[in-house]
């Protein structure tokens, strides 16, 4: 074999190896999966706490407004009644002392009776009583998707439920929703 023939065989062999390698690579590219199989989908939720004001109407009793702050009416009526009662007792100077003492005691008694009546005099009204309560709710933040691609499992969070398959482009998952054909 001459040298040129050996060169030709070597170059031809190299060319065959290169072509074969290119064919295998092309075959692998053509046979790459176009979808990953979805194994499980779980909703991912976030708990949100929102303060809200809660009001209710409540019956409230308060002391009625006092018209006679100094209880003059009770004092006067008690004083007159005590004086009349005291004047019926005794005679002479004793009658005067009994009248004055009866009037003083009656005035004090009338004042205290009016005080007790005023304290027990109440009015009922309705008032709104409010308080802040925390209301809890859940918000869907995405989907935790377990998938299988070429005998390997993985998990990814997606903004939508992908269904049974996730598209694959150039060996990577397509995680955004498919755009409608234009």
C-alpha cells in the first residue's frame, strides 16, 4: 500500500467516525422528549390574616340625668313633714325644740330619700360596641408539581395546573402557560 492510499483510508475512517457521531447526536436531538409526565399536583396556599372591625348593638343602662342636683325638693318636703311631726310633740319651749329638731331630721331624711331615688332612676339606651377581630383566609399562590422526565423525578412550582403533561423545549420545562396560536 502506498502512502496516499493509507492517507485516503485514514481520512475516510475519520470522516466515517465524524458522520456517525453526527448521526447519533442528531438522533438524540430528534428523540428528546417533548413532554414531562406529571406525577402529582398539589395546591400551594398562603394563609392571610386580615383585621376587621366587628360591631354589635348592646343595651346599656345609665343613671338618668338629675334635674335637682342639690335635692332641694326632698329636703324641703322632708323638712316640712318633720317640722309638722315635731310640732305635735311637747308643749311650750319643748314644742319649738321638737319642731326644729323634727324639721332638721325630716330635711336630712327627705334629702337621703331623694338621693336614693335618683341613684335608682336609670335610662336604657342602645350603643354600638366594636372590637377588632382577625379573619383568616387562604390564597392560592400556585401549584407544586411533581414530574418525571427521562426517568428522573423533580418538583417545580407553577402558576397554573399543567394537567397530565408539561411541555419540554430544548430539554427544559416550559413553565409558562401556552400562548394561544395567533
